[in-house]
């Protein structure tokens, strides 16, 4: 049976002009122009840059609870090595950023909503109810690396030595979680430093510490050639009821798990970084919950991943291109951003050429609003250039040959 009836064929010449854009667009889709248009749509542009001659800003963490509000926290170091903690705050989606001093050196951030958040510092836990503009010290807990709150009262804190704490009053008082002591090893040789929750289900990862007295491998290439990444004891605590009960397991893995992201499906995405000489600087994996295996979804020798975020069914990756032949990042390298719509195929995005770093952190409010902050004092936003996309569409549509027989059974011609 013919796909096009005779009546349509009779009036085809009348409607050809009006059909040309649609048919040309169909040709672009079939012939592979669409990925080029997609690449032109999204790019990372600089919104904030701490560019001072006598000091530098190292952004440690960033949280964006909504499309309008973001908070970054870091440390400014001057030429005399004097340090002070600061936050960088926006309430208008990054059009304006405000730099504020804080009393202690920040470590990490967690925000429950637009206004309520917590900040971990080297000397305690601070809280804000004013979107990060004003902070009050809640508890002088030391050694904490991360906090996570299920609501404005109930939360958890993890860190060193072998420490997991729980609060039910918003962080004013904390009690030790007994399950933290169950894994083998001395407290001063164990740290919990990675945590994620999805509703009442949560996971906490810890690992055995190693002697870091030796010089870094990049400083002695000959030693690096004879040393290899080896497995380390890793501890997993998992709860399905908001921390009322914890299951504890021990295993050995290569590298350190530095980021966990819960998906809407039955898996988490884990970032593993390798700090000794290894074939890869990092890998990103899908891990099935309940010990049902894992699958590497990204790992490249010239892309040292430092953070990952999930948006919709896909994700974003922040990575650094290591300088030279090393897969480690001893000095700042080019910031590389990648995106995927399915966590299988990753494509690189356009990034401001000035963006260099050793580490970068991601914060995504939703699929349309995401930011990345660097340890070199830059904050970049995901920009959707609809004007550039429209111009490129018009260019390709005008250049594409007119194929009225695309609606027939014939083969698609090659341009």
C-alpha cells in the first residue's frame, strides 16, 4: 500500500513551499544534524570569578536548593597564607553574587529547602534559616565531613574518627549512632565521608585511612611507576527506615567512593576516585541496591571526574583534564563538562575557556538550572542558548536539500 495517496500527489506542488521547513527538519534528524544542534544549545558560562592579584578563593562545596538560590562556601587565602572562610550567595539565579565572610573554614553544605541549610566547618556545624546569608553555630563537633537532614529536625552527621551522629532537634544536640563502631578497625584509622539518602533509605560509606606521610606520586614519577592502586577496606551502612535500624557490611575496593547520588530508579550512582598510580583517575558507576552488582558508566584516562549530578533520566559530570601524561591533577587543568540523557552515552559540552581547576563541584536545582564551582574561585552556570539554536536550525534548514520523497518508501539520499 502506498504511503501517500494520489490526491496528495496532485497538490504536492501547491504545498511544497509550506512543507519545506518540516521536511528539511526531518532530513536533518535522519541525516545526523540533530546532535550538532543539541551541542550548540547548552554551554557553561561564567557567572562569578574571584580574580584578585593578592589572594585566591578555593570553593569547597555548593548547594542550589532552587533555580533562584545558590550558596557556595570556600576559603580565601592571601599572599601571606592568611585564610578566612567565605560564602558566595545568589537569590536571582546567578545574575548577582554576594561575597560574605564567615567565622570558620567551611567543609561542606546541605540545604533542605530555599531557606534552611547547614554548613560543616572544621570546628563544628552551623545552621541558617536565611538562605545562607546569616549563619549560627549549632554544635561544636569536630572532624565532621558531611551532614544530611531528612526534615528540619532529623539529620545525620558523619566524619572522623569513625563517627556517625544523629540529631532530632535540628542540630542543637547530637548522639552517636552505635552501628558506626561495628566495622573492624581502630576509630583513629577509620573515617566516614560519603552519605546519601532518598526518603527513608540511606547509605553511608567509610574506609580505612592510610599513611599519607609519603610525598604525592606526581612529585616522584619513578616511584609512581612501581606503585599501584590497591584495595582498601570499605564499610557500608544502610538503612531503610530513616536510621532506626542499620545493616553493616565490609568489603575491599580500589579507590575511594567520594560521591553518591540516588536515582529515581532502583540504583545509586557512585563516583570512585583513584589517588595512587592507576590506569584511570576515576570511574562513575551505577550500583544496584541490595548488593546486586554494579556497572561502570564513565571512565576515561584523560578525564579526572570530581563530581556527578543526576537530572531526569540522565546526568552531568564535572571533570578535569590532567596536564601532561599523568592521570592525576597536581596543578589546575581545563574544566570539562559532560552530559548524558541516558547515563550510557556522554558528550562534552562547551565550557568557558578560562575555567581551570583541580577540583569542581556540581549543584543542580533541576534539569534546566545547574551550576559548577571550582577550587580556583569560578562559578559557571548551565546556559541554554535558544537564540543560537534557532539560528543554527535556520542555517541547516536553508542548506538542506528538499526531499519530498522522504514520505515515500525510497532510500534517504546522502547530502
